C-alpha cells in the first residue's frame, strides 16, 4: 500500500472519529441542556417547545392548540433562564414563567380539517374558551360568565356567517367591558359590517379628527418657541411664562427599523413599520422602541432644562409600549421606585403580583410637572400616568384616563382571525385597580367622553384650551 493511500485512509478515519464524537457531544448536550423540551406557561395559555435549533410557541385551550410563532433559538437565548425549575422569559417590562412538561397535549399534534378551520361553532368555542380561561375582570366587572356564555352560544349555529360571527364576538367584548378586547376580521367582513352600520344610522355631517391631527393643532397653538426636530412623534418647546411643553402623540413607532422609502410609499409608514417589526424577535423590537424614545427624550430634556415647569400632554395618546412610557417618565424621577404591580389570571386564581419599577434618571427634572390626560389616554399612556402617582412634583390635569391598563393577550382563531383579551390586572402604588374607571386627575376639566366630540371641542376652542390649562396650573400652585 502506498504511503499516499495510507495517509488518505488515516485522514478519512480521523474525520469519522471527529464526526462521531461531535455527534455524541451534540446529542448529549441536547439531552442534558435543561432548556430543551416542552414548557407550559403559567397563565397566558401557551406551550413552548425548545431545541438546539429553534423555538415554537403554541396557543392552547382545552379544545385547541394552534402554532403561534416559530423562530431561531438564538432570538430567545439572551432573554431566558431557568430559576428553581421555572423557565423565565423577559419581554420589555414583563417576565413570563413556564414549567416543564413531559410532552405537548395530544390536541397540539392533531391537524385541523378544512371543516374545523371554517366552522363558526368551533371558532366561537375557541374564542369563548380563551376568554373563559384568561379574562381577568369577570368578578371586578360583576360579569356572570357561565350564563352569558350559554345565552351567546345559542346564537351560533353551523349556518352562522362570518359577518354574524364577528358581530356576536364584538357584542360579547362590549358586554364584558374588555377594554383591550379586539377581533381582527378579514377585509371582506369589515366592509360588510361597515355597510350594515351605515345603513342602520345616517352619519351626521361633522368633521372628524385623527389623534395625530388634533395633537398637532394643539401643539401649534401652545408653542411660542417650537424646538421640535427630526420626529413626528413628539412635539416640544416653550409656551407662556417659561413653561416647557412636551406632547407625546404615541408610545410606539420610535424604533429605528431601517424602513425603505419604497416600502413607506407603497404601504404607508405605519403598515411598513408593522411589517418590519413583526419580523423581529419581540424582545429585540421593544429594545429598539426604548432606544428610539430615549434618544428623542435626551434631546427634549436638554432643550427644556432651564424652564420653570413642564406641561406633559398625553391627552391624545392611545398607548403603545409600556417600556416607552416608563422611559419618558423616568426623566422626572430621581430614584428607583416600585410604581405598580400586576397579576395574571391562572384558572380561578391570580399569580403572585410582580412589581413594576421606574428607573431613575441621572439628570432628573424635579421642578413642577403637569400631566394632561383625557378619556382618550389609554394603555401604555396610562402606565405613564400610573407612574406619576409616585412622583410628588407631578400633578394631573384634565379628565380621568381610559381605564385600559392590562396588556393585550394576543391569540388567533382557527379561521385566522386575530383577537386579544385583558388577562392581567394592574394595581397602582396603593394597590388600587384603575381598569374601566381610569386614573383620576388632581384638577378636573369638563372633557366629553366621546372621542370625536372631545376632539371637536378642542379643535373649535384651541386658544381657550390653552388658557384653561394655564389657569388650572395657577389653581394647583395656590392650593
């Protein structure tokens, strides 16, 4: 045998041995790594399967199990760890807990037939099971779910159309007062429902305003010196009497997602933004939101550091991300504080409350701050409002907030419709729940509760609105 042939055989054998030991090591790693396997969430109705390559989330009820999200394991690795046999996964300001299970429920391995996917009764049952297992406010809102379910279930038959199913679910959301309840139907269903609503009631010929539109009108009135630059999400500058004015239009859209000009022109900014962030791991996306908000707020607070007071206007802010809300409010905080707690519904009980913390700023603004709120101040904007309850130099003016504090638990029906429900209960610094009632103000103004009526009142009396706010500040200062 030639030396060259012998060397080739030895090299081949060496590679085989290396591959063998590598495979054994990988197999051993997969068997011994405590992260890998099936996990069940504590609350939230989710299962999670982890292996060395990927993760898969499932939305689970007692009668259904639908794949919800799948991705590369690297997208989760930096956000999860095991503590006392519990898997903890962080996302923004929240941490979610999972316990190990031997395997997925059998229903997760059953493929739905086309009949099941489009069956109105089955889709309603999946929705109802999710609400029955996770909605957090039945007792708080004095809702008798079992009897409500029975009455509503009788309205759904095999012949129920998509439009009828949508209307039944919408009515149920309204009845249980689920402020973060939502059902996303197809375009065809939406158009059919809109047509029905138009036929039922003639619309009055009155102007309607969008959140950003009315916010810009107010900002233009207030700002004697406009310092706003390079953003359409925050307006700031100086109004009368050397009072700073900051207007936050939203608590999201701050992330730098490298959107192309072509995408924005084709889809519109918000749709292009949504398409981009849904491709990201959720934790990564929230970090980008926080970083974007932080960059803007650094500039805002530097511009307004020499003012005598600041008005922070979130009257037209419908929410977004809690992480953004707390990033804003921390600019007025000089020490780490527990500002709220939240608990999650699990079966017939709630989890132990977890604390929500407001970080301190290295350069906090501690002069008087006046937070403007209305019934249109919702969701993450309410988290900002709750945070100010722990800050003595912040006073609230306007009307109570919307009362939609819970995070939205996102789920999907077999037919593809997405829906949400409120499965968490947020409690303020003194243990008070503000769901539905909203967070009260220190100086109350007469704001209509109806969205467009409120917007029209402001739009028609912009100068008077500014005068009223400045008078409210004077009244609070003399108390």
